[in-house]
């Protein structure tokens, strides 16, 4: 996803992103190359099974929004991830579509309580690796805000609403 001339696209240490599968549009995210995994502020996590697969339902209390988003999606992994204090904690990992400027791709995101953090979402290095992107730590918001076209629901939410399961 490099620019036309083959040069990498430069992004700032903060950028506006969207996660349309989760109903999140145009929020500030910290680009944190020191973190391996992306982390999303998610509370009230409830894990359950559908047809032998693990799913999670959770709330996303995004800062500066009227009401939190309730999301239901498949769990793709669970692993130990070090928090900002360096202490490992067990977190669920989910997969979702990321919109960053004109780019879009799937990323894995850990669900964490980030209530005391400035950003509801951090993008770790694996979320941007091999995407033709360089992070300029001296600048912020270099890309045009990523906005999801129309209202988008995740496949999980649509299928759940229809009463069918994958």
C-alpha cells in the first residue's frame, strides 16, 4: 500500500481511524510501534459459544460519544499481553476491518480496559506491518480522516440479528 511512486506512506503518531464492523467511525488512535498488538477499550466482556466456537459480547465506551456500542463477534485467540506497566494479562483477540486514510485491511485487536488511558485504541506494530507505512513520531493526523461509508454492521452482528450462525 505504498504511494504511487513506491515510497511508503507517512502517518503520524496519532491518526483518525474507523472500525466499521464495530460501529466506530473516525476516532483518534495512537500508533504505538512499541506495542506488538492493537488494543481496544472494551468492557463488560461476556464469552459464550455458538456451534462450538468462542464468541464475545462487549461494550465499547468510546470517549466523546453519546452512547457506547455493544458488539458481538467471534474470538480468534486468547493470549498473554503485557499491559502498559509491563504486567502480563490474559486478553481475548478479535478480528475486524480497519480504515486508515484510504487504506483498509483486517487487524487483530486485543480487548482491554483502557479507561485510564488517553486513547481508546492503540495500533501496535503488527497492525501496520507490511502495509507500506512509516510512522513519523513528530507529526499527528497526516491522513484524511477515515470514515466508513454509511452504517456498517459486522458479519457477526448481521448473522446474529438474522438468527443464523456461521
